[in-house]
């Protein structure tokens, strides 16, 4: 059996001090915090998004990102056998797609509401996928029992105890197993150009001084490519291949649009050719990591 007992999970938290949800953080940016310390509540933030998550985050830029995530995942699934763990599975879009393709997959998320929606979708599709409410920094599994860990659309950007989460990622994977995930990038060129020249200088100042940001209860940490590679190596991974996504495009997180412009099509094609090469591998909105234990 792959699952670790509940006691195991809490022991891990107690020993490592990893359970930081609901904590208050220091943040120096007056614009962001207006004199008080913002409260972090990541499960609550995602609970609120769950009901319309699938329609809210749909536009050509994000669809493009999904296409890239999926194609890299498919490349890594050629001749694959074993158990896949989808961490931060949200409403289970990828989890369901993997199960429909015949893979054994478990969905895991910290938000009970996200898991509720994922379970409902899975039942409606006639699939029987195990979904678990747990945190990536205390995975309720024994060591070496997962063959591939996936985590799409930046779940690992919202884990204050990210060092624990990366060690957990490594611990549960079997030797030779792969972790494939996306995470937001600190040196996303589009963002820096836009905010330096169009004018949100306070944000630029904040981002130069800090790597994290709290908004509406959601804590986000911005890794550089270099820092991420270093973290994966210190977590024990033998190989960390990191490229980037959305180098020329920008993911409009609030705008719903359906039409794909010529610019989007062309830049997507160029990006596909250069995402793993320097300097393009370091300047996209998201970093895309494929790490081998
Ligand atoms: C941006 S969503 C991505 C969801 C999904 N993977 C997708 O591609 O649409 C990030 C997800 O990570 C989950 N999450 C955040 N912190 C987590 C943690 N510590 N452990 C597990 N899941 C977490 C959130 O609840 C949310 O569902």
C-alpha cells in the first residue's frame, strides 16, 4: 500500500514545522499591506474559486500554456507505466485526462472545494479516481511509491514551506521517477518591462526587494530558474531540466477572450522552438521543470 497513515503525516509536520497555513507574514510593501500584515489562507482562496474555476481561467494565452504543459507531459508519458500523483490538482482537469488515457492517477489538493468539484467531474465521467485533501509539504504516502508527480499551473508557487514540499516530492518518487511541474517565474521579462515602463513602480520596487507577494490571502513565491534548479538539486534530484512558457505572451488571468490573434499564433510557434534554450528558458511567465530522481 502506498498511503502513509495519518499519524505519519502529522508527525512529519510536527518534526519539520512545515504547517504554516493561516499564518501572518511580514511584508514591507505599504501598497500591498496598507500598514497591516496580510493573512495567508491559501485553501480558503482556492475554495472560493472552485465553482467557476474551469470557465474563469479560459482564454487563448492560458489555453496555449495548457497545450505546452500537455505536450511536455505526453512526451514524458511515452512507454510510461506506474502511478501518477497530480499535486494541486484543482478541479482535476489533468487528473481526469490522464485517467481517461488509461493511467493510474491520484489527485491531491489542499482545497476541499476544489476536490469536491474534481470528484463530481470524475463521477460524472464514470471514472473512479482517488482524490485526497492534503498538502504538498506533507504528502500522505510512503517513500518511493509514485512513478510520476505532475503539478500544473503553478501550485508549487503557493506553498510557503516549499523546501519541505520539494523534499516530499523527492521522497515519494521511486528511483528514476519524474516530477513535472510549472511554477511562476521571478524574471518574467514581460512583467518587468510592462511595470517598469507602463508605470507601476511600487510593484517593481516591491519585486526587486521581495520574492513573495500576498494578495487576497494567496501567497505567491517567485522562483528564478537558477534558484529552482538549485532547490531541486538540494532536494536530491539527479537531473533538473527547466525551460519556460509564455515568453512572448502574457497570461491574462481575468480576461475571458476566445479569439486567437495572429500575434498569439506566431509567438507561440517561435516560443516552442526556444523554450529550453538560454536566455529564453529563464524569461517566460512560467518555468516548466522536468526533474528526475
Ligand atoms: C492555480 S491552481 C492549479 C490547479 C490545476 N493543477 C490546474 O492546472 O488547473 C493551484 C492549485 O494548487 C492548490 N494548492 C495550493 N497550495 C497547495 C498545497 N500546499 N498542497 C496541495 N495543493 C495546493 C490549490 O488549492 C489549487 O487548486
